[in-house]
C-alpha cells in the first residue's frame, strides 16, 4: 500500500513539474523584453573591449528591445556574432526570467602590439592575432621589425612573458625591435642607448648581465657614453662607444598605423551596460549584478532622467547686513 501511495505522489509531482515548466515557457513567450544587461569581464582593467563596444557590435539586435517579445530575441545568433569577433574570447547570451537578456563577455587580452611593415595587429598570450583599429585599442608592449619563417612575432612571447613578470624590466623596456633571429634589440625607457640580446635563448643569464651593466658600468661611464649594450655572446657584456652626437629626440617607431578616425562615442569605458528603450545607456557596476539564472535581489531597471539644474547659491542677507554694520562701526 505504501509503495502505491509513493508512486501516486511521484506521478503527481512529475505532472506538477511538467505543467509548471510549460506554463513558465508560455509566460516567457508572452513576456516583453525589458532590456539587455551587458557585462564585460575586464579584471585586468585593459578596457580593450567595453560594454558599449559590445552594444555597438550587436547593432540592430540591441535596438528597441522593449518593443519585442522575449521569445522573438535570437540569443543564439547574438552569441554567434559576438564569438566571431577576434577581440572576444567568449560570449554567453542568456534570457532571464525577469525579462532581461544577460550578455557576459570575456575579452581577448593583448600582450603586444606588432608593427610589421605597413601592417599592425595585436597578439594574445597564445599568439592569436587580433586586428588593430582605432575603436579597439589598449596599451601594450611594442614589437616591430621584419618577420619571416626563421623568426615570427609569436616567437617573441617567451621574451615578453619574461619582461612582464618583472616590474623593473616591464617599466624599463618600451619596445622590442627585431633586426633578425640573432639580433633582437630592446629599446629602454632611458634615452640614448639600446640593448642587443642576440637570440631568445638563456634570457635569465642575459638579463643578469644587463642588470650588472646598469648597476656597475653606466653609472660610472655615463648614461650617454655608449649607444649599444650587447649581451648576445655568452659571459660577456660588449658596449659600443658612441661616435655620433646624441640627438635630442629619437623616434623608435612610426605609430601612424591606422588611418581610421577614432570614434569617440564608442571609446567610452564601462564595466556593464543596461540597454532599454527611451533611455540613455546606464552603466551598472559589474559586482552588483546577480549570478546568471538568479533573479532574486537583482537591481531594478531604472530610466535615466535629466536632473533639474542646481539652484544658484543665494547669499545670506543676514550676513550682508552684519558685514555692513561692521563697516559702519
């Protein structure tokens, strides 16, 4: 008898779940969209991809969301579009039960900006190329030179990782110039000389010798006495004495890489953005957003209204009268 009762209760619970799910789906199909939450995971603060740029890439898909039913919004197409952009590592689009569409984006993180002839592009930690445009830009170490099958820009990643791992070297080295597989040259922040490290082998030993040159040689001989320090030969520091007079300014590389005029409206920074009709784009702090799928405690959707102009400060008449009395006295 107990088994029969348990079976009946289980069947009733299963029927309840089926009815509840179908009802929630029907309700979701009738619900109007209340807006898009766009959240960019910019933990390193590079601002390479911003929430406003994601909204710009979505184009018509992000316009007038509150005039469409939630069921009519194709999150799969949105996700495919964003994942096809080389600046984005991963994008996930989810319809929420409160009527909003949550878009979570993990951007690519450039580790270097490469100038190769008339081309310019970024590379990430895995060596993937990321196109460089005025709309997408960030500060990154500069690499320039002519690359071929013997040495590619990706081959410099171990050197870049070594430099970035040490705050002192990261602050000192401004760019890397490649004259060939055995002539990799570091351009330091200190004006007047360059450092030839040769090939990319034995980096730890070579940087120890560079450190010794900065601590023991250059402070004695003078920072402008040599034009080149070379550690390309094992166990040696070879310095080339300056012959020509040092110019007042040195341009290491031509940074005129893009001809596209910067779009100021799309270069604004935001951690996350809420898009809905008849309102300006509202920046929402990423940490205030609830987890995906959690609808409890989420911030209410608000419309930005222009604030009333602040009233001009009116001087206190009593103070004026006091000052007048003081003068008379």
